[in-house]
C-alpha cells in the first residue's frame, strides 16, 4: 500500500526529483514506579515526509495523516517551499536504485503481548519488591516500527522490526540497582531474571561508603560503556575531521587505541541485527571504524565523499564493539583495587577536540578490593576522555545489546571493559 | 474538533470510570538549518491527532491516534479504558486521586504581532545565509550553522468534568554557532537560542545579523585564550548561562513527580523532599525563585496545562527557603495540596502529560545594580556568558557546568579571555553562595525547547529567566584532561 501511495505522490509531484519517506510505529509502553503501574500507553503514529527538488533547491513537508487529500496538500507545501528555497551548493541528487539485502527483525509474537499480560507479570515483581522492602521503577515496551523510502529514480528501502525492551531500577533505602534489556523477540526476555539482577545490585550496594575522587582502575559494564562510546562515535565524522573540528583529524591509519579495541558497524551481524540503510535509504554495509586499535574509517556522507574522493558510508546510528569471553565476575577477580560502574548518567562533552566528557555514576557503583566486590560506594562524577578509556583498556569482557536511548528501534553491541586510570573528579551525597 | 472532543467524553461517561480527558492537537512546525551556505533543513511539518486518558479504578490508561474521526475516537476511547483496566491489576493499594480543579470553558491564544508562518521561506533562509556569510568571512572560522524554528499548537482539551478549553500557542526561536579552528584547537561560540512564545517580531528584535561578526570573532579569540587552573574563585554569571543552572538545579528537583519517585528509572529523583518544605535553606536570603505560567511570552504560558488546570504564579523558593513544587493533579494530593500548580504537559497528542518545569525564574534584585557593579566587588574570579557543557546527578545535587565565553576578573575588572572553564558545586551550597544580583533592567527571559524527561522521552518547553548574579568561592577548573 505504501509503495502504491509513494508512486502516486511521485507521479503527481511537479519537482525534478521527489523522495517519499514513511515512518510508522505502533508501540505499547508500560511505565511503573513505586511498585505500581503509573502510565500505560498505546501509541500508533504514521508520518509521511515528502521531499521535493527543483534543480538544487530542496524542501520537505511532513504529515501524520494518511488521508490522500492531506497528503496532496503536504506535497503542495513541499513544492512551495522547495521552489522558494535558495539553491544548495552541496546538493546531491536522490539515490540511484540499489539492492539492499533484508535483515529479519520482525517477530509477530512480540506484538501479541497485551497490556494485561504485562500488568500480570509486573504485578509479581511488585509483590516481591514490596515483600523485600524495595521499590521498583521502569519501562516495559513492546511494539513494531516500519520505515520505507521511495524516490523518483526508482530507489526503494523498506524495513520492519518488532521491539521488546525492559529496564528496571530497584531502590532500597540507601542503594539502587539497574539493568536493561533490548531485543526483537519477546521470547528472549526473562523478566524475573532482569529484576533479580537489578535487585542483587541494590542488595550489594547497601550502606554505601564515600570514596575519595581520584584515578582508579574501573570495570565499565556494557550499559555504561555504550553511552560513553556514543560521544566518541559522534566525533567520527569525516567532514568534521577534515575541517579540523574533531579529535579524528589526521588520525586515519594511526594506532590510537589499545590493540584489543575493534569498533564497527554491521547491520547484518548476528549479535546485533539492525536496519540496513540510513535516513536517506543509503545501504549500510560493514564499516570498520577502529580495527586493532587503529582508526580505519570515518562516517562520510555522499556530498563529502564526492568532494574528497572517498566512498560514502551512509549515516547509521548504532555500532558494535568486539567482546571477549570473560564474565564481569571474572573481570572483578583481575582487580586489586578499583571501581565497578553499572550505569553512567548525564554524560556531556566538556571538550570535543579531546573527546573529554563528564557524567555521574548511578544505580550500582562498587569498590573492588583484592578481586572481590568489597562494598557499594556513593556516586561520583568523572571527567575523562573517551579516547583515554579505549587507550587504557586492560581486558574486554562479554558483550550485550544495549538499546539506543534516542535511536528508535536500535541497539549497540557493547562489552564490559576493565580500564586503567579513569578519572573521578568529585563526589556527591548519595 | 470540539464536537469530537465532547463526543469522546460522552462515550466514556457511562463506563464506570473515575475520570477521562481528551486532547485533540494540531502542531505546525517550520524548521530551518543552514550549514555554511547550504540549506540543510528546509522543512514544514504537521502532526494532527488525539490522545485519550482514562482513570479507571484509580489507575490510568492512555491511547492515541492520528486518524481523527468519530469511529476512531470510539476505538481509541475503548482502548484507553481497556488499558486502564489492565493498569488497575497492578496498582497495589494505591489509587490515583486527582486534585480538584474548577470547570473551565475558555480560550487562550498567544498574543503575537507577526505570524511567523506568514513570513516567506526565502526571507528566513536568506537571513540565515547572511548570518553564515558574515561569520565565514572572519579568519579562522571553518563552519557556520544557523537555525530558526517556529511552532504553532492548536489544541482542544475536554474532560468528563465538563472543561472545554481551546488554545493556540505560537513559539519562535533562532540562534547560530561559529566554529573556529587554529592554534591546534577547535572552539565554538554561539548566539544562544532565544525561544519565546511570540511571533516573528521576536526574531526581528534579536539583532541576529548585527551580532554575527562579533560572535565569529569571539570564537576565533577563544582559540588563543588561556585555560584556567583549578582554583576556588568567585563567579559572575549572565542570564543566558544562569537559565541552564536554574533549569537543572532548581527546576528539575522541584518537580513533585520526581520527588515522589515517578521518574526513578530514567530522569531520576530529587534531594528536595517534602519534609524540607517551608524549612530547607535552598539558597541565600537574596534567592527568590518564582514559577509563573502567566509570564508574558513565557514558553509555558499556555492559559491552561494539558490536564485543564489554569496557569498560575507561585513561589518555589522564597528568600532562600524551599516553599513550593511544580505539580500535577495526580501528585499534588500526595503532599496534601488541594490544587495542582498546572504543570502537566505532553509533547504531542500521542504523549501522556507529565509533571514539567514551569516558567521558573530567579527574581532580580531590588536595588539598582549593574553587571559592572557586581564585577567591581570581585578580587579574583571568572565571568561566564552563555551555556556550554552541563551535567548533574540524578538527585540534582552534584553539578558541573561550562559556559560559552569566559573572562578572568581581577581586582574588580574583566581582564583576559579564558577557555574551557568548568565549575562544580552542590546545589544548595551553590545557591547559598549567591551574594549579588542585578536589578530588573538586566533580567532576561531565556528558555528551552528541548527539555527531555519521561519514558519514552518527551521534549517540553519553558522559560527560565534570570538577572546577572554573583557567587562566592566556587570550585573552578579546566574542562580538558
């Protein structure tokens, strides 16, 4: 149906080129806190975005209505603003047709989970939490997303995925524990196991001690590392590097990181299947960003690729880091004195050029002494370069899929790491 | 729209529910981004749909749709009710009880002089291109990005209590950034975004082109500025900078839903717990934080919030003491308050309204004081303009802020430019260190369009105004390791 509609829009468009984007999601979100459901929402939204080109002038208009009259008006708006937009000196025409191999990420059974099913399984957790004198808060989501792109040159890209995600914070009197799960297939989710994992962290963290800020060995668990690496990934843009605005300026081919570090993108990977094209329908293949510590390639759009004689990569918003075989428990055994971080919070750049970021620990920070978790610690702020983190990797543990916070239905595949010389700069009161 | 809203309420009234409401919302957006001379985003957008919220047996259900007709309203009303019934399975002993609110049948429209959507697209884009051309002429500037954003929200709210509220809200915003490269460094300097609920007249008064060369020149100067050492120093902060400090360290911790644990999984909780109300010294006696959703041109000035509560004005901190929270109809009764403060907002028809920061501002000082006079009384310190890096813990205590432009203050005078400055403090320690404010002549209604909270995340808008203010003995340092 979308294909037919797109064809009709393209035929009706007066533009030299037309691109039609469809995005739809049909999700059910159950939020809980204080051992009860606090919000329970069904969200069904479809949006059509029409981009019209006249020569190098370009404009787009979007609507959430699928009524054809509304779509026709949207097309008129797109034509109108494209006609009046100044020419784009960096114009690139729409993509020529290119085959995109599909990635199977849709499981009907994920959609069959009803709000009642979710409430019944959450109730068990709430009863257990109340029994143990703790409070749980979290989000339990299931649903589907579709993304389709059609252009006047005959290029098509289509992807459909189901999604189940669950995150939970268990709060005790003076400690808390967190975990999160993401997959396409509901059968992989063991709700009680997730709860138990977060519960155990909360138990282990009771009576937290204040630790002096300073340089420590740290074990950064996958959820925490995924959020940290995002700030490195955002610097991995070829144009920003060429213009001298990024850490990665003149770094291609140089060994910057520990040789155990491999960072790459691959929507066809078994560990982390993902949408195989980007926002303009450009096919995403495997992109080796860092290989054995060496910077191999950067993200490059079609305009910059043409201008600099590179191959474009597309612009994916997910990445993977090769993992190892060691469990976090075994990484702990390697540490004489250090800190284990479950989750980072509110990470922001402090200096983009050196990829220095700041942030806080949260929901499960522990002191390790003589190869064992010794006690829970109060939370601390860090100021550290993500480049240094990957330079100072001592060991790489097992990986996990971590849902991308703002990326829709996508995840990163990220290991736990043991890192030397991580800088905690100040402390807080809890 | 109105008939459909009333129809939805009629359907639900006979279904044994505690309460229900509907928002039928149409958003129109114009988004323009120009990078160097290339228009990267030339986009208009319309979202139109409705969301129905049902309270059944003390538990919520919510469903939404972008198909706006009677049949769909019937379907979505039933779905919202069914979901509420599911929620009631897992509500434990807790029942949502809503604070009472008078029935309102009313209209509210943002007063504007010039409809931003009536200004030709080429005029707006040419203005952005002119800004970038001006900045790119300055030596060392490798990139210029300018942006404009306009929003019109038309909404009908109806509830089973009989409220029927029609609102039309306009928001206009513009800003830009220069990127400089040289001296083995990269620096940026921004003409800070300045959103208000206003028409295009606001954009015309900003002086966008007039300031472009200065902004670019300051970006270049930052390349050659010194980095500070770690030191405990006095700070003088400008209104654009303080808007963010206020937002993070006062706005969020006084959202009552956070305080009561509703956001513990993501946005976090708060140190400002209810037993502190009326007693806790949040700041020095000079500190007055006023919430005011009736503030002219304020970004949360919408007449009524998204659960039909009239916009109000109240104190959050009075003469340094914590005295109030932002609240919704659900959370206000949890601390014994009889009426909501009208702070429930949803970012679109498909979102559930949650407790948001209101327009919240630091009141100006009563005595006539200029920024220069604040600086005169500093022996050694740093003056900070604009927003930069920012981060705060989930209880809203330990924070670290950067800025956009920094000058050293020596013996009462602004001297050398600095770069990569950060400061770190604990919220009540910081606000208790405030010992000087400029008066209302220097007060500015700065604000935000993308305040993220909730799961899935929602983006809200609010004004966080401030005068210039001086703080004593704050830990400062450099942002680069």
